[in-house]
């Protein structure tokens, strides 16, 4: 979602400020979460499940502040859900359907398809949440798979965009190898975080595949900015 909003910015200045503001907010959020987590553990070390900490914290608040805090949580959840659903639907309708399946699709049909996909995405999300209710595990998994598939090709591609070291085939192969390595390590279960295996596989894959496909690619891999 960060990258989609950056690419949709109207000028480079907006992109720069967006990155700076995002970095500041992330740091402040991490500091806040750390302080709250340490404080709650100190006050109630007997919590068996760390995901119960927010619920226990809410019971300790005055009623008037609880109402404000609850409204803030609901607003944050709704904003996150709407952004996430929109991001997934845009990927499906614009990046896949319009770009590769039906380039001549009308805006009206695309709008109707977006509405339908929004319902389907929400239904799948609710179903998965019921079957696998641990939010923390979902967050860890989504970040792990996203990083293993995108970190190497995006950032390495950015730094080497003016060279002929990488190819488009190498970048695409890096994504699949990263996801596959993460999935295998996740299923097997390892003491080392499973995302590490995906990142290593993605890094090796992008160089190996780029080397093997260099003569087939007319130009080096680059990311339009």
C-alpha cells in the first residue's frame, strides 16, 4: 500500500515528504507499542497470551477515556481494512485484469468488477480470520512473505537500475523463489525465522536467473520512477 500511494503521487516532492512522514510515524508507533507492551507486562505479568494485553488495558481505563480510545481503535481498524481491500482489488482489477486479460475493458465494467472483488476479498478475509484467529501470526506471516518476495527485487533493482546486471526475468524469478523458500521453511518449521530463507533464496535467485537470461533480455531490469 505504501508503494501504491507513492506511485500515485503527483510529483517527486510529494513522494519525498510521504517517505519522511511515513518513516517518522513508523518510528513513533514502534516506540509507543514498545512502551505500552513493557508497561502492561510489568503491571500484569500473568497474561498467558500477549494478544490479551490490549483487552486487559481497556478494562483499566476510566469510562470516558475508554469511549475515546475505543472510537480510535474502531477508526483505525476501518481505515486499515478499507485501504487493504482497496489495495488488493486494485492489484486484481487494474494490474492483472486490465493489464493482461482485458486491456479494452470499460471503466464502468471495471468499477462493477471492483465492487464484486471487494465483496469476495472481504468474504475470504472473514473466513480466514475465523479459521485462523491469531492476528499476530497473520501479521508476521504477511510481512514475512511480502518481504521475501519484494524486498530484493525492488530495492536491489532500484540501486542497480542503470546497470545491465539484472534482468526482468531475474526479478520475476526472484519473487517466486523468495516466496517458495519462505513457504517451505514455514511449513517445515525452523529455529531461524522462515523469512530469512526466503530472502536468501530471493537474493541468490535474482543474480543466478539474471545471469542465465542476460542474453535474452534486450535491456537491464529497471524500476520506473
